[in-house]
C-alpha cells in the first residue's frame, strides 16, 4: 500500500513530533491536521488544517495519529477505524476502559493496525535490557524496582502546566496515566501483572486536581519462569532530579536500566563494581522514529497488528485495579484481558 494521506489529530508537543516524523518519512504525502481550537500558527509541512471531525473523515486518511487528551481518544479512533484508517494512538489508549474493548476488537476483525504509543519499547537501551533479562544474565529474576519522577512544570517549557493534560483529571491526567510507560514495560519484559497493592496521593503544592504520587507493589507472573516476581513502582510529578530507572534483582546479580542516561549496567554477586553493558546516545527521539517504522511496515505490507491495542487495554485494567486498591486499602487482583480466570477480591 502506498501511503498518500495522513491525519494528525491534535497538535500539541507530541502531535508536532509526529508531524515532523510523518513529513520526513512521506515527503510527497498529503498531511491533514485536525485541531479543536482555532490557531494562527502556520506550519509549512501541513497541507490542510481542519477544525471538525467530518472534514477529517472526508479526507479518508490511510494512517491517523491520535494525539488528543486520552479522554478523547476512543471516539475519534473508532470513527477513523470505521472508514479504513490504521491507527497510532498516543499512550494511554484512553483514560478509562469504557468502549476500549470494542475498539480493539473492531480493529482485529477489520484488519486495522492499532498501535499504542509506548515508544520506550523502541528505545535501544530498554530493548537491550529486555534481551539481557530474556537471556538469563542474572539468573532467575526475583524482584523488580522501578522509579520515575520529573518536576511537572519543567515538562513542556512553553506551556503552563496548570492547563496541561497531565494536571487535569477530566483530560486524563495524573501520574498513573501520564507515566504508564512503567506499567507497560513491566508487562512487556517480565510478564503479566496479576495483582496490585497501592498508595496514591496528592503530596505537592502543584496546582493540579490529580494524584502526583503513586507507590505500587505488584505481583508479576513471570512469562519465562512461571513463578511470581514482586515488583515495586514509584511515580511522581514533583521530583527535581529527573529519574527513570529499573532494577531487576536476580539470583546471580542485578541488572539496571537508566532511562535518563540511556544505559544498562550489571553487577554480579562476585563483582565489586557495576559494569556498563550498553550506552545509548541519550536520544529518545529515535524511539519515535523506530515506532513509526514499525507502524508503516505493518500498514505498507497490509498486515494487521492489534496486540498493542490489547496491551493498552491491559495497562488500563492495571490502573483501574491500582485506583481500587488505593481506595479500599488492600490488594486487588487484576482482570487482565489476557487472563480469563481470576477472581477479584
């Protein structure tokens, strides 16, 4: 399939990033942007700018990139899937599970590519980290500890954080949804999360109406070991020293991924120092390019791929269980889309 028409829905910072990649990969294609408010901004790389969904549907895009707030993802994605468009939906797939199953199933039945924008899966250092875990470099994994934090006002330099998606519950904000990469890559690397015990809080003085701190303990049914791994995840919006790390602690030693420094280190039980196994270029932009290459390869070869849709829904199920656990003060089993059995507490 030759790609001639692309649609970008929403033109915030991530929308502009996707627009830039789309134009570089398809210099001759017609690109339309669907915006929800008028703007005097002129973009040389855009052929058409529209402000209502009907005009976007009439454009009949072959690929659509959904970059609006997560609370708006599903309705526009379903409308576009029904006219034949393949989809890349920025993470998370939605802010709630309502109608997500229907979207995922529709894309499966009608052979629409549906990818969710967990671009860290395409980051060289995290891919290397996963490969090392799969190879058994630290023996059987016993526990995993993840930490991610960044000061919210510093995320987008030209934007008032108080009006951002991240800071507003109705748009799908809060650390659980905005930093859900950690939940996604834990499932991808280690196995299915089957239960969660959590604490959620609004701790800082930031002007938001969302949780800015999350502390999760999760049970992971290891896909390689068929045994339980205990994981801990801490997320926040107020840390001034940017942090994104994951420690996998095994019987033979520890493997660490540092997402800020873009590197992987290992320390075995008989070693006194850490050894750097992988050092990337600290260029996360490349992960978006690789994500696009994966998307367009599927579309151009007319192959259906709905696994990421299921992954997106699975992340939402875990987030739902996390919220329920924090509210009830106890462990909650996760009703994952890939687990048919299991009773919720």
